């Protein structure tokens, strides 16, 4: 089969690789639609973000299969012992795979697993025609969810984790910094959760228009330069809250300005916009060495939180991935309006990675989606 192979930072090629086989407890999936995540694209380019050192060490020994944890597909075959999946099922998969053997896993705290694996990071992902995942990672896609929406479900799961971690109480004010894909999903989740006033800041007129459509009460145009933009956002938030500040700030805008992001100062802005005793949830992918405004956070008793990865579960009856898919199937959250760029065929993956790495320059909201020649059925 063909797959994307990383030969060095910035050198991603599509080439022939051995066909994967499903072993005991594993599921072989034909990839129908895949999108390279922003984090994956940054790592492929050599940006010093989380897992950079691990990828650099792997590349030092030769080319590696890397990327592809946001995808959907159709089950092609199952290995011995698989009970919940069968060929023809439409599925996606959770990117975080727990070991099942460490003390945390044995005590039903898989979110604290000490030896997790990650699809597309520590094992081959879906930047390929097929991939193998454990049955435990597979999530069925319900009727009414398109392939495009199913492939984009992981960011929505992340937005749900952020909302749950912030523990938004009825009527609390939520400020979303950044109107990219994570910001726009966070708005929809907050609007349909417990939030009272929902505010968002951003710089793109098209994205801010979507924010209004998705239910933001206050839309702040942050197109001013540098400190002026921060002061503009802070003034608008204080005006809307009587000078108190937001109960919860979800920070999605930070990152390298070279990629059209807002630099390292959005954490400080989040701390300034939060009320005393408020919460800041850091969602953006920041460099390892970014400074944090710990003194300001401490002085104002503001909690800095980071959502966990993976499906997780807040109810015995379903995971976050399953809940995210239900929200899309019911029409409670819209994903497809965020998908602005689409390509076809495995050979399109390197270009999809290049465009996704600099979405702002190409007018993209969601990562570029690549559709492969696999029948998804309806819709």
C-alpha cells in the first residue's frame, strides 16, 4: 500500500510500504478521509513543540511513518478475538492508547497511564491507505455523520474535554481567545452547555461571522497590532462583565506568528481577562520554551488548566468521542462549515500538510482534508 513517510523534518514523501495485518485484538481499517492535525504539521516541519525530541530521535535512525490521528474509515478485516467490530463498519479511532498494565490503568485511571501510545505519533497512523488499531480504540460512527465530519471529530472531542475541565457552571461567562477551528468548536460547546455570556476574539472577518452564527454573544475584532489588540480585547471583556472579567477563558490563539498565530503572549492576555479566581484552559500548541505568566496567575488566583487527550469518559454510558459524534449527528454542533479545503488521493497528503501548517496564509479554518477512494455510503 501507499503511505506518507517522513525522511527528515520538512521531507514528507508518499511511497510504497508493507501492507499492515490485523493481529489479535486488532482492526484493519481502510482510510476514507484523513486530515493532518496542526500539531502533526508543526512537528513534521521541525517546530519545537510537544514530542519534537521524540520524533527527532526516531528520525535519527531513519525514515518513519508519522501523522494521521484524525481520520475515519471502513473496517476491512479484524484479528482474532475481536468482538465489537466487523468488516464494513464505519469507524474512527481514539488517538491515545493506554497500556492497560500500569498502576494507573489497573486502578481504572487510564487518563493517568504512564506508558500511553499515540496513533500517528508512536505508531503508524492514517496518512496511509490503511492502518491497524486496537479494537479498544475503535469508535463507531453513527448514521447521519458524513466522512468529512467523522474525520474532524477529534478537535470537537478536545473542545468537550476543555469545557468539562473548566467545569462551567450555569450562567458563567466564557471568553474564547481565537476564532480558528478549536475556538469555533469551543463556542458551540459553550453555547450548548452551561455558559451564560459567550465572547470570542479573533482577526478574520469570515471566522468572526461564523462565531456569530454559532452563538457568540460578544464578538471582538482583535486586528490591532501587538499590545493594542490585547488592550482592545481586555477592555471589551471588562465592559461586558462590569469590570469583573470572564469566569472561564479558553485560549486557542497562541503559537508561532510565522504560522499566522498570535505568538506567546495570549496566555498573559488570558490571565488578564479572567476574573480573580477564574480559570484559563490552554488549548493552543505553544513551543516548549514559551514563558508563562505564573506571577500574574498566582496574584489573581487564576487556575491554568490543560485538557487531557483521548476519548476519556465522564459517563459510564459513553466516551467523549461517542458523545461528540452524537452531537454532530443531532445537528447540535456543526463541523462541516469549518472544512474549507479538501483534496483527493493519497498523493495529496504532502500538500495538505504544507497548507495546514500555514492555514492563515491560505484562508483555511480546519486542516485540509484528504479523501481516499473508499466507499463511505450515506450520507
